[in-house]
């Protein structure tokens, strides 16, 4: 679903912008490998809205639509 899937590019971190929820809510995300994430110190990579249930539900629904 990302451009890197079609190229020989392997970034350390990918930032997905605010349209991740399909335009319903401003939701962003950072994707990375386990190797990178496990190297972060606890509390240095969290978000104010990381436990925002409505945002998470919107993202899951938008991804389901993209997959279909």
C-alpha cells in the first residue's frame, strides 16, 4: 500500500500523515521495524492521543476499505 512496497527502499521510520483515518479524524502514525522500536526508551515515543479509541476504529475501517 506504500510506494516503498514497489521500490527497493527500506527506510528506518515511515511517517503516515493525518489522513490515515480516511478524512474522518486527524490521525497520524509512525511505522518502524522491531529493531528500531525496541531501541527506544520507555516514554520517549508516545503520543497524547495514542489511546484514542475512536481514532483507532476509524483507521481500522479505512484500512479495511483500502484492502477491499
